[in-house]
C-alpha cells in the first residue's frame, strides 16, 4: 500500500512551560488514535509501518507520522435486519419489517441477502484518502488537550491555551488545505524568535527538524533539547570544580522555556552562604530557574547555572544580567533569615491561634497542641523520650509564621529546624520539626529520629481523624487535605521502620484529642479501614497479587507491620504446591460453616470420631496446632503457613472419605466443629479461601 509522511505543526505564543510536555504527549496520542479509528480490524495492517514523532518547544507543538497509508482500503459493511423467518409471509411476500429495513438501507427488497438466518444489506464502502480526514482528526485532538482554562485573542471566538500564530499541515509534499483554529494551513514554520525571526518553508515532513535546526536555530525535539541542557549543565559544573545538581522537574521546565539552549555560569557573594542552603536553592530554582552547584562534600557553592535561549555574542553581559537579578533575591533570603532568628519559635506558638486550620477543627495552635499530646503518646508506646516528642509537636507549626516560610512555602519544617537550633532547642527536637513532613511523596526518605517519627505520625493521624470526624473524607476526585497520601505515609513509617503499633489504638487516641467530632462514634473504624485500604495500592505498586492483600484484609489485623508480614507470608504460601488445594478446601469449609453456624460452635469430642480419615485429620490438626502456636505468637507467618501446607493430604482424604453432613446430629456437629478448628487455624494468618477466587 502506498504511504506518505504526514506533518502537523501548530505555532503559538509561548506555551505554559510546566504543561508543554503533557500537551505534546496528549496531542500525539489523540492524533494517532484518530487515525487508527479510520481503519477497521481487517485493514489495520496498513498502519503497521507508520512511525510517530512528536515535537514541542516554547512556540510550537508538532506531530509527524512517517509512512502513513494514503488511503483507507475499500471494505464491505453488512447491515443486519430482521430474521429471515419473519421477513416473508406465508405467501412469500415481504413483511412490513423487511420493507422497513430495505427502506432504511435505501435499497430494494431484492438487494437484500439472507446471511446466517438474517436479512442483510451488503454495502460496499469505497476507498477514501486519509488526507481528507486529517483536518477533522487534528481539530478533535486539539479540543481534547488537557487545558484547564482556554483563552481568546483578537476579535475571534477561537480558543486555545495561547494565541495561535501559524498552522502547517503536509501530506508528502502537498499542503492539506484546511482551517485550524481560525488559520489556514500552509507549509511554513517560524524560526527562533531572535536568531531567525522569519518564515521557513518546509517541502516535506522528513526535513522538518533539520531545517528548523540549521536554518531556524530551533531544537524542535523535546527529548533532544533536554539532553543537550543536561550535558551542558553538567559540563559547566565540572568546569568550576563542582557538581551541578539537576532536578528532573526543573530540567523539564527549563527545556520547555528554551528553543536554542546555551548554559552559562554566574556567581554570587560567599556571604550569602551563611543562609541555609535550601533557602538559597529555593530562591534560585523557583524564581530564576537556575541550577545550583555543590562541591564534593555536598556543600553549596556560590555559583548558579542558567540556560539562555540565545547564543549571545557577549555571554558575559548575559551572565552579569542574571547575577544582577539574583543578588536581591538572595539578599531578601538573608534578610528574612536574620530577621526570623530574632524571634523564638516558642514565642510564635501562641500566635498560631490567629490562623484557622479548618473551621470545625479549630486553629493551627489547636492542631499543634493535639500533635504534641499525640506525639508524646506515640513516643511512650515506642518506649522513647515523650518529652522531646511533645516539645517537637508543640513547635512543629511555629515556622509557618516566619517571613522565610511566607516567602518560600516549600521550606516549612526545614526553616523550623534551623530556627530551633538557633534557639538552642535539643538537636532531636529540631530535627523532628523538619522530619514531620517526611515522607513527602512516594519513595521519599522517612524520619530518622524517634521524635521525628512520633510527630510525623501524630500530624497525619490528627488530620485524618479530624476530617473524617467532621464527615469530610476524600471523594473520588477531591482530596484537598491529601488524606490518601497521609495514610500511605503512616503505613510506610510503621512498616519500614518495623514499629509494632496498633492503628486502631492510635486513631482512638487521636480522635479523643478533638473536642467535638460529629462522627465520633464511627471515626475510629472509618479511619482505620481507610488506612488499611491504602495497602491495596501499596501492594499493587510492589507487584504483589491483589488476592494476597484481600486474604489478609479479610481478617483485618490492625497493626500495619503485622499486616505486611502476613501478606508476604501469604504471597510465599501461594508458591507452594499445596496452596491451591488448601485454598479450595478452606472455601468449602467456609461455605459449610456459614450454613451450619450453630454446629460450628459445638465442642469437639474425639470420642465421636469413627472414620479413619477424620481421626487422621484430628490427629494431624492437633499436632500442627501445637507446632504453629509459637510461630504465630512470634509473627513467623511464613513458617507457620509452610507447616500448615502439610495438612493438604489429610484434608483431601477427609473430604474424599467422610460424609460431613451425617444423619446423626452429634456426629455431624462434631465433624463441623473439626472443620471449624481447621478454618480457625488458617484464619490466624489470613482467609486463604480468597485465594481460590
């Protein structure tokens, strides 16, 4: 089948840098989906040779599809009508149903066919040029882009994320004549705003990025430009004897801001290094999009690396301009830091009464007081210093009132750490103020100090119980207080730090510290269940089969560390040869017990055993109960389940040779009681009957 290269480019005013990468990927996906939808399954092979490239820079979004089929092949389409048995009456005349179907098809009755007992109309769909459909596909794709708020420009009602300046659409060497977002498509693009502020004619899609690069001074491919920036920044860091620190999000943003990137290194006065490095880094990164440089020991150096969107004839002038801009920013940070240190964190605590945390949950001061009490409780439960944990909890939110955190909100906690040290607070207390926010995201570090662990747990537990207690749990689309992330943070700390604390007890204590919760009667159960449900996503991310989680959740152990040990044990148990048979047997036992609840409560009487198979099961079961009891007590669930796997032969023998529902009521109740013992043994780990579903 004949193919051509297709190219679409949309030229705009500068696009939002943080959205550029997402917009480019979405455009590519939507255009490819639209093209694939042109082809039915019988002709989809025509698309196997096509290759897709997307391009994105501050002023353009583009998609190129190489070796795109020129035509959608002809096809036959069958429209199904009424069954043949009702299509004609006894005299062989067409019924109204058949005539109506023929009319709907725009055909005569004679043109209809009986295919597999149904009257059908065979319609031939002629081949059609793919190019004819591309304008609509592109228009639809643009309408589906993830743009929260579209803007208008000029006197038109056209809307897009930024004003559109030009449109290019080519199929091979031909322009596809159409109008996109109010502009007529052509074959010209635009070069760099400063290096080549002129139109560039594109003859064929294949030459697109080469002409932009060599003539227009535009690196059109996002990934290529990103790697150029990374390489240049690393080289600049090495040149000054340091190691450039490259944050991936900042790298993406800078890539989206530049079409012709050139890395330049500037410097600032060493006196600014007296300010906590994080404050300086935040100022350089957030406000100026600079990369910072560390020495071999990890200390901040008095340099920054900026990316200029131009190859200047006088780069030193560009560097000096950036140094002139960053100096007042760093001076502000130094001023805030010095000013903040004049007021102690402790004296700021009472002022937290002026800040509302949540209308029904009181002020930030109220929250800090609750965190303090709960952190002390947690520290005591862990047999740690509750005074340090309580103190850190009380001071935990004080830095919110500092000038530095007001200016750089992402430094909350960190500045509290520095101010606490400046105030002469205990080092662990100071560290805990910073660690309260850990982990901030999936894979982030956990608190290291005992006080930090206590405060991090207390802060999250207070928020969870408070919001659930006033009937404001997260919904499917809204979670303004990040309760899901808070729950996962609690689970990570308890499991990865191997802390054997009971969630239910922690939630109950947290709830008791709130003065008035409308849902006080249900909040403990709700919050505990909510947190245990977070384990589901946790294990999915780890590649653990969902039924392993479900089996453990069915017995609802409320100590996360214990929960995790059980899931890992069940996951290992599933690898044993006996697991499937025992899971099925447990399901069978569960069904029997559910239907015979009264008998399952009966006392087991060995004297009522008569069949060899039930005697064997009773003996083996008694033996295993003795063996696994200490294993369960020690949390060695893996070893316990391996021991219980040896029950398979006896369980299978029992079900093969024993009639559980015996006529004799006492015998029947005794056999059901024996099965209840078997079931109870496994339930000390998990409900493995779930594994067979």
